[in-house]
C-alpha cells in the first residue's frame, strides 16, 4: 500500500480498493487530478524559488525542494508500505546526508486542512524518519490564496501517528478483502475517475442516492423506514412517505411526492410534466423575436472567467440559417476590452432575453456591469433579461435522470459534444495548458467545447418551448 491509497481511502474505501485492484480499462482519466498536479508544482516551485529537483540524488545534493521520490519500508506487522511525498523541504538539522534534513510537505486546494493532509504528512514522516535517519517533528501544508503562498505547520504528535497507524491497518485489511460497497455520499463521486464504473452498478442495484435530491442522510432515513431501493420508493404511497420525512418539516409531503415521482421516472425512463404554465408561456413570449444563449468557462480558484460564449438565435423555428456563435476570451491584458465587447453584444438587441443554464452566467454579467460602473437601474434592467433554463426545467419536468446537469439533460435529449469525454474541468485543464505553452490548439478546443455547451443549452430551450406550444 502507498500514500496514494491512503488518500483515496480517507475519501472512499471503494476508491482505494479500485486504485489497487480495479481494472484500469474501467477507469476514466480525470482532469481534476491533472489540474491538481500542475497547480501543486507551480506553488511548490514558487515556494522553493524554483529550486526543485527529482529523486534521491536531489536529497544527497541538499537541494531546497525534492519531488518524485519513492520510499519503501516495512511499517509494522510485516506490512510493506511505500510513500510518495508530494514535496520534501530542506531544513536545519542532521541526517545521513549531512547538516540538514527534510520535512514532508503537501499542497492544499481550498481553505480547509483536512484529514487527508494530516494523514499524508504523518504517514510520510514514519518512513522518512528511518530513511534519512533523522527525527521529524512537523510537516507543512502549502496553499495559495490571493496569489500569495501560505504555509501551515502541522505538529506530528504521537496521537496523530497512532490514529494513522490504525487507519493504515484498516486500509491494509480493505485492500486484502473484497471490493467495498459504493459510498452513500455520492457527491464525492463527481470528480472520481471510477465514477462511471460505480454508476453502472448503482443503477442496476437501485441505489437511493441515484435519485435527484436524495443525499446520504435522506437515504439513511428511508432505509431505516424499510425503503431500501428505488423500486420500493417508486411504489410507495406519497402520503405515507411524507409522514416519515419529518426532518423536512412543512415540505415533507411536497418532498415525498417529488421523490416518488423522480424514482418512477428514473425506473420507467419516462418524463413527467409539472404544471408550470406561467414561466413556460413567458419563455415562449420572450423568445419569439430572437434571443441569446450565453455560457462561460471559469477558473473558480482564481475567480477568473476566461471565456464568454454567445449564441445568437434570430428565429428558433427557421432552419435556413445556423446560429451565430461568438467567443470572447478574457485575457489579462484585454479585460476591459472583453467586457465592453460583451456589453456591446447584449445591447445590440436590448429586448432579447439571455438564456443560460445555472446561476453562474447571470452573476458574471452583473459583476461586469458593476465593474463598468452601471447604475442600479441599468443593472436591474440587464439582470431581468436572464432566464435560467436549469431552474425552469426543474420547475416544469421530472426527468428520468440521476441529476439535472447540462450534460445529463442534453445527452438525454440526444445532444452530443463534438469532443469526447469533455467537461468544464477539461476546459479548465486546456486553459491552464494554454497559459503554460501558449499553443493556440488549446484555445480552439475550449471554443469548440463552449460552442457545444451553448448548442446543448439551445436544445433544452427547444424542448421547453416546443412542449409548451403543444400544451397551448
């Protein structure tokens, strides 16, 4: 077992087992992992003043930062272990190499120091101590906020080491046994490279957390009340279920109805309409003379929207012309220019609504308007043009889907992205690659992805509008 298995095990026992024994053909490449590695190296490099070298020779030469080192050893009870420290940092002390020693350091994305960070440092220190023949009292957690590198010292006391030893024993037992059950907390699965593998099994076995709106707590409550799978939930009385959902208080019967119908849709593969005439008629009226579809690509850690994509639809029911797509990159040296270009597009058709999927796009435009010193009235007028199709489809339909994300809904409607296995994370990975290499092929990939996002949003708009026309 190694430190990567420990990290996975802290998140999900099944992930650790699959990393160790799973068929690699069932694993999907994760852009999150790649982005993490790039950012990790950038921050470590900045922290070590670019003095980062690889492997054992780097330790022997006493370089400031060392990466890419694997250390094997016998931990206890004849358990063989391997550590792959993210970074070893040179400090004062004494080791087998001379008048210096190394401390383990890990990279932290976000503000919270978690068990993963603490366990990684403690585990690394156990094998590193005997390897460099020097005591390790502390490890470091390195992060970056507001373009400034931050360092947190973690004291690796006996209590923490003992806790990690117990976890390692459990990990070893897990890796030697059968594949663990799918985790109840499926929110963690969204960035996991084994997600598709587990999703297939979850659907076959009727996992409750596959039903939109049901998290691990609600699933536990339902299981306690004898509802252990989606089939049982789908056949349950809405009134009886509502009585069991006391934790939802005044919304218990409403939630019960949604859960039962969502389960029924999921099993049958058939959508259920919800009566929402007002909002859908409004969408129909507002879009009849033309509209924009708007979608952005972002780097949430840097709070930077790097691409704004607009799709111009003059008439939804005329197939004579293709929609006009306009990408606007928000580069550091043309921020003001890109903002003015966006406003120019929006004001070229002042009456047109702007359709988007999720709240991000509307927030982005409001922030741009504030940045350009728009008045409160102008901002309100602009914001009122935005129609969130994500909110609208949830209010109008119960779909036979696990979630209501843009890809899930538009794929169900038959839309296909030109590039395979794409996501917002992959677009961000391409953006980071472009910043490193300045190779424009990455910009072309981002543009194609964003254009497809806009076209996928358009397909959802068509579904809502055409179904409303049928009802009218």
